[in-house]
C-alpha cells in the first residue's frame, strides 16, 4: 500500500471516529507483562476506567470480552484499539488484534507526552491515566 492510500485511509478513519456515536475507543498503556486499558466513547464519555490484562492470549481474550460487553451495553458497533508502541511489547497484541479483524492503531510517543501535559499539566507517568490519554488521542 502506498503512502497516498494510507493517508486516505487515515483521513477516512479520523472522520468516522471524530464525534461518533458508534465507536468504542480503547486506549491501552503497554508494558512488558501487564497492560492497562481504558474504554470510552469518541465523545469523551468514560465507560470503564481500568482493565489490567496480561500480555498473552488469556489477557487478549479478556480485553475483547470487556470490549464486547461494553459495546453491547452502550449500543456501539465498532471498536478502535490504540496504543503507544513500547519496545517490542506491543507487537503480540497488535498482531493478534489485527489477525482477529479488530482495528488497532498506534499513537506516537511525542503525541502521548504532549497530550499528557495538556490534559492535566503533569509530567509523571501513571498507567491508568496514560491509557485514558491514548484513548483521548484516538477520539
């Protein structure tokens, strides 16, 4: 896929998500053994603030179960899973999500850092808040 097609896909996705009533936004803070997930809507509503899941098939299934439950409860039709690439720890999850037909997006580290400072003026890292920060960037 060439750069122009990728950019067009990005623009289409961004237009679909922004302000959508249909999308579940899942922000994930990646770590070596356990990840933290935040679930919200594209309009900024928090649905589930903290899910900790392991970086293995059991944890990945737990993530999807929670996403499916929230999508059913809130009549959402699509989910977007976003994360900041961290070493190689994000690769198994991204690969598995895309293999299962889910939309997984990566957000840049600089954007995460800058958005963290804009949201609440803090410089420190916090797994729960960082997953919400990633979700905010996606929406």
